C-alpha cells in the first residue's frame, strides 16, 4: 500500500498521484513528489538527539544526570550526577532508553542528560 500524503494546503486526504506530482481534487493544489521526499530526508537529518549542552548522543554512550528527577508513580528520585551506561536512542518525547542500577529500565529526556 502506498502512502500518499495529505494536501499541504487544505489537509484533505483525497490526494492522488499524477505522473511526478501529487494532486488534491478538493482544492486543486498540485505539488511535486520530489518535494515530499526532500522534506522527509530533512526531517530525518534534523532528528539528531543531543544532550543538554548540544553534544550529539549515540547508542551505547554513557551519560550523567544534570538534575534530580522524580520517578513517576514511585517515591524514588534519580539523583543529580548519576551515571548511566549504554543508552539506547528512541523516538518520541522521552528519547533515551536505559537501565539504571538498582531501579531498572527507564525512559529519560535527553534535556536532563550530559554526555560523560
């Protein structure tokens, strides 16, 4: 199944492919297919996950917490300065998965981390 994007002008999903263009029958807007692929490539390039200081992170890096963090649904607190080894980058709001000794698997936001 092909994924044809919604119209960028009217946001309707009735678009169809016509040669090298996408066409919206609702508002008669036409745009090239190459523009869609270029935008998706730029979005992937912009998806670099950085720490609180702007340093790019990679899978397997070690990081340090820069702020005390309360664990939601628990009375535990992750203390500032806690070192976390072997992180894994994922998409979404909490973009770092890791395992913290004594606590277990956690998802953290990269804005509270610095690369060790």
